[in-house]
C-alpha cells in the first residue's frame, strides 16, 4: 500500500524520491543473490555517499546534509525496505560517526567527518563485549596511556561491519571501574594489532558481516580520543538514543516491504474462485499488519521530531525501538502465513524478512533493556537519583 508521508520541505521530498529510485535500481535487483552469497555490498555505501545520503544528519560545513532526524530516518526506512543490510548499515555508520560530530573538536570534525559522510570511509561502533552486552559499563577493553599514545588491549564483540570497516569508534577503559572510567577512541582499521575475527554465522543478514575485533597492543595517538577521558559512557548512551531510532526505522522498512508483498500476493492468489484477500480471515490479518506498521512509523517519527526540537527523547526512542521491532517480528511472521507454503521457501522474500526481523529485537539494546529504560523514565525520582551517581 502507498505510504503517505508528511515531510518538512521540498528538499526532503526530493531526498526520499532519490532514495526510492536508488533502492529500485541499485538494491532490490541484487539483494536476494548477495544475501545468499553472503556478499557485503560495499559499493552500495559508496553510491549512497556520492548521492549525499550517507551524512544526512551531519553539518553541511563537513559535507553533511544538515537534515533533521525526521528526514534521515525515513531515508533509512526506505533503504531497509529494499535491503536491511544497507539500511542497518547506514544507521550503524551514522552511529560510528556520531562521537566525532557531537563531541569532537573542530580539528577532529574537519579531519574525519568529510570522508565519513562522503562514502569513502565506512565505520563501525565497538561497545559490546562477550561479557558486557546489556551491562555496557562493565566493559574491560583497556587503553593505557603511554606518553602521547594509548596502548589498547581487549576484544569487542558483535561488531557490525567488523572486518570491512575503515575505522572503529571504540569504547574502552582508560580509568577505574564503572561508567566513569570509560573513554572513546577512534581507531583506524589498518592499525597494527587490530585483528578482525571470522564473521559470525547468523540466521539472517548474511551480507552484513558481524565479527569480534581483537586489539592486541594496538597503539593509537591520544589525539584520536573523542571527548575527555571518562566521557565515553555518556557519548555511548547519547549515540544509542539516536541509534535506537535508526533500528526502529529499519524495522518499519522491513515490515512495510513484507506487508506490501503479502497484499500483492493475496490479491493475485485465488482459492474457491476468489482472491484470498477477500476472505475475512486474511483481510483482517492484513488490516492488523497495516495498522501496526503505521503505528510504529508514527511513534519513531514523534521521537525524531522531539530530538529535532531539542527536547528529551531517550524514553521515546526506547519506546519506538521496542514497539517497532516487536511489530516487525509479528508482521513478517504473518506475511509468511499469508503466503502459506510459498512463504516458507526461498523463492519468495517473506522467509528472509522473517529471519532478518529477529535481530532487530536484539541490537542497540535488547527489548528487555528498552523496557528497563522506559520503566525508569516513568519515575522522576529514580531518574533524579540515578543522575546523582
């Protein structure tokens, strides 16, 4: 079904039209083949960068598009609907560039951001570790100061773009235990001692590599620290608020694709001399799917507009991520059901969307963590108490 969008400007409309055109020409024709082959579409990110779509939320003076999050997220949604690995990849790349854009010095922004937003360099975000996923403040990867350098030791886990990224935004321990001892360092992938491990074998998104990154005495100049020492956890949380909206947009994109495919199939498939969409059982199922997709889109856009207006939006981002990713799991499962046996075979994309949807309930904080964030926001007293520690 056509998506009705309210956009803030003619420029935003042009960007969405451009994205839709690129998705139709460059992404949809190859997604099934590249997913089956486990082939990473690096060229797609270069194309997006050249088209000005890889740096939409960043400042124009560094090559960005200076677009509100409301627009950027709808671009991510459109890309994810064509190929989740690309839509999610844009969200992750934005996440990796965020520390420099929001907390970097003017010199760091001028040095790093133009290549990041232009498509020449692809980033990855290194926060999780094997024993510190949801409890990110428990990370142990360390950076020991040696004069004008840091010597980094440790292993990061579940790194999207691990092994194909040009740089890693790494959160590591420069001080004592807990959140106060964490800093952020921008590490070049070619740095000696940085060793990507073989990609994980996943149930979906085979074209997007996820790998551990080992830091074995990797020496990085102190000038590549982003923000002050001990500011890293604050940077990580600020990045994740925006990243959760990116995941919500990805979820809506995949769900919209599954809904559109299911509707088209139900209109064409005939049983008992009638299109199956005319049977109430299926018609109502599709109606529920459409309602859930529209509700999730409205929720993430509301959070984005709060962010654009400079209002607190962290809890709303958690709500959007929670609702949208639970929604996409339901909608893709129902899309398989609408297709019946055809939905269970690789001839149709419904089974791939269903497998891909699951990861969205896990990345950028599991949905159980999102519920914790939302619950804490319901109690102003708890929020005030936590901010004092």
